């Protein structure tokens, strides 16, 4: 959406983000966006002003004015009760491809030494539902050097068939050979929907694949459903740190591609003995041609940094006052078998390494339990953790914004409360 | 050495807070900034220039005010700026954006060695434009890079560390390549006085699709495969309860509540 977007109301933009003389160049005034206002119909209710993610709409007297900062994202159009905002899409060229030639739902399988990844199983659950709605098959795409042993697990979680490509060039994930292989298979079998996990690998893969096969891609979806009338996939995703949800469709291109945020879709029930069809595909890959080489993988020490997979995250912020005090956090995390997170303040102060950072410029996490200790809850931090199932906040400031999102709050000095919590949980959990 | 940096101007805050009276978002008056991840991309390009000489070209697409982002990049030490700003680009999704950026690079700065981007923008959060640009240019992509270990311009080789969920992956690639960076990689420098003066005098033309060889049916709203059909504000998460009492007592209650929730 609005990838070219920018923001903020020009007239009141504060704080010099750039040279102060910058406005001079902009002498030529012209209406950039395609968005138009039908002044006759505008009632000045202001609904659109609240909806615009870019602050590009302002009320002037009884009507709305569209500012230069409008990016044509279209967010406002549906919010107007009197249909006064018009975003004329250029005459819809017909479908870019023959839509009816595309069928089946595919999911791209991530795995590691331990087997199929959690997010791939979640995708199978969602994929099954979509395939049933569309009346088509659910297929899993598995690429690697030796991956045939994974297919039973995929069938047990709902796949009807598995396309398997085994090749030495696919031993470790690398963008180019993986994209080339997946693109060949997609061109050959023409799936209607392709889903990937919104992991680092999934997003690296999907971004390149969508460009390669010339189709739309929606990132980091948290909701997917089929519009019965059009068979289009309606993709819901958060933007602006989760403060806005957008529904996106890809009408004229196929396949419809999404990456799906881990831990959002439900894990399907395992059905042992459910069988499917294995389709082995041969793909000609010239390893010489690929220009990247994975030299090594350096696993992070301990298990406390993998925030993406953790069911419990204990995070520390400015309230810790000193890097040594992260020990308090680590001990609680250890008792809970969880990972250690941190606010940006703690990372920027150098108290803990960046991979632990949760929030807008760090990681977005969704554990079952998130315990924020000494974190005030700046909006940038909330953007990274507010969809956690249960949030616990420990902070001595009763007015800290973190308490506004916390399921349970304890107003106390963390140095007193967190060790108490650790001790009590250790006893209860028998550790 | 010629490095290109793709940047985006974004609203400073991911949202802007909720008006407590009307319970709606307040967005007016949010300053626009260079996407934070893009600042690290700019710095990484400048570090390479400090070491190897050459120049850094910064590219953006956006409404007229996005020229400020380019000027800030120039003030930090970038040498040239390319500005895609036209009705024909407005409303582009990531597919159309990466198409336009790739066309701009091919037509205006084709002699590059490396392209840097931020890993994603903080407004859209897609992380899709960098890979899209790389694919269209037919060059390798190295995403989520937290360290550039080595750049050998002679041998056309780069070695980077990629920050993944469970650790770091060390990857070697041929140049030219496109690198997307995370925050940890460096500390962006400040603008210099000389830079600010230079930037303020820079004339940055607004390019339209035909200036960079774009077919208009592939840019902007017309060229975007995806379409936003609805935008809504999710119910804000409701706070729960603050557990009263002295720490000892409060913690006991909390532990009981967590046990009751059956998540441990």
C-alpha cells in the first residue's frame, strides 16, 4: 500500500528534519494526488481526516482540503459517509493474466533440522480453510537438498499434495536459486494463491519471487479470507505499527501472494495417517550461475535471543538503570523458559545487544506472555508487542503508558517485584 | 566506487496517539523524517565512500515534500539525488515502486557497485521494495544485514552478516548487489554545516515516469497489482487490571492469575 507514501501536514511540520530552506524549491504548485473531493457532497464531518494515515486531509471551514502529502493510498475513500472523496483508478485494464487458468492454494514450507517450522504448519491450517472455500487442492512446496522426509508431516497437517524439489544448489536457503525454482513451478502449475511465513527468510523469498513472476504481494498478513463473489483473496494486514488495518486484494494478477505473520493463524489439528500425493519435480539449476554463497551460520549463544519463536518474553527497559541489572530479567526468563527482550532505550544505551530489541526499529513479537519490566511503553515499543496474548507490566510509575495495554499491572519497583516473581514462579513451576 | 541508497520519507511516529476525548487517531502535525532504517543505509554507503572514494547517489519516490529527505541525505554527505515525483507514480504499491526505482537506477545511475536500502519502512513495514529492486536489476540481494565484513571492489566481492531469528548468517556475494540493513549496523552521522549549505542549493529535478523509461501502465495506481479496498482502525487494546497491594502480595496474586490463565 502507498509504498511511495510520505507524510505529515506540511504547514505544521515541526522540527527540522532537513535543511530549513527546503521549501524554496517547491514553488511549482500542482495537485499531485489523483484523489479528488466532490465539494458538493462533502459535509465537513471530518471522518476522513481521522482516517488518513499521512495527515494529508484537513478540515477547512465546512469542507475537507487535500494536501500535497496525499499519496493516493485510498484509505479515506471508504471512510466518507457521503462518497465525496473520489480516487479514480485508471480504467481497469483487464486481467493481466487468464485468471481462470490458476487454481490450488500453495504454501511454501520453511523447515530446519528439527523438521517443518511452526509457521509452515500454521499456513497449512489457513491454507486448508482457503482451499476448501475455493474448492481446490492445498499443496505444499518444499525446496531443499534432501527434504522428502518432511512430506508426511505436511499431509498430517492438511496438505493434499507436496511439490518436492531436491537439488544440491538448494541445500541452504539462498534467494536466487530458490526464486528461480519456485518461479518455474508456479509458471508450470499456476496456483491461485501462494502463502509464505513472514519470517526473515519468507520475506526475503517472497519479495523477490513476486517481482520475478510479476504479481502482487501483501506483507505480514494477520487475516486471510476468500470473497465468495469474486474468489479474490482478501488480505488483512496491520500498518503504521498496528494502528491501522488495511484490507488488500490483487484482482488482475495471479497468483495472489501473501506473507503471513507467525503465531497469528491457528495450528491445525494433526491427523496421523492422512495421506497425500508427492510430486517430485526436476528443475535445471546451474549452481555456477548463482552469485551468493553461505559461508557459515553463527548461532546466538543460549536460547534467550530467539524472540520470534518464544512463547514467553521478559523485557527490560530504562528502569533497569544498569546493564548488569539485566540479570534480574534473565533469571525470570530462565524460570519461564522464555527469551529476553529489551526496549529501544536499553539497546541504545548499550546495555544489551540489538537482536533483543522489541518495537518499531526492532522486532515485532507475539508471545503468549510478554512481561515488560521498567518499560514505560512508548508507542514505538507498543507497536512491537501489543498483540501478545497476555501482557504483564511492572513499573513504579503508575502513569506509565504500558499499563494502558497491560493485562495485569504491578506498580512497584522492579528490583523488588521481579525477583519476588521469579522466586514464586520457580516454586510453583517446580524449578 | 558508486553506491546508491534508496530511501523513503515516512511519518515520524507509527501512529500518533489516540485522542482521549474522541478516541480517534491524531495525526496532524507529525513531522516527516527519513525512514530510520534508511539512515543506516545512507551511513553504510558513506562509510564505503570514506574508505574507497567515489560517490553516493540517493534515490526516492514520493510527493513533493519528499525532496526534504533527499536534501537531508545530501547534507549528510551523499553526492547526487534522484527524485521520482509525479502524479503518474502516486499510489504505487511495492511492485510498482520497485519497478520505478529499478528503472530510475538503470537510466540515471547504471554504473553502480552496490545498492543499500533500509530493511523496511516503518509506515508500511513490508520489506518488499528492496528485494523487488534487486530482482528487476538482476543482481543478488542480501537482506537484514547487520554487518558488512568486507567489500572488495577489485574482485567485485562483498561479505556480510545477516541477522536472522536464531543467529547470524555469513554470506558472500558478487557485486553489484543490493544490501538491506538493520539498525545495528552503524551509527548514522549528523549533517554537517557545509553539507546543509550544499544541500540547500541543490536543484533536484522532479522526474516523471517517461523521464526514466517507465511505461505508465506499470507505475502508480494503474501499475499496482494490489489495491487497498478498506482501511480501518482496530479496537485499541484495552488495559486490564492493576493488581493492588504491596509487592509481595501483588506478585502472589499475579502468579496465581498467570497459573489460572494456563499459559505456563
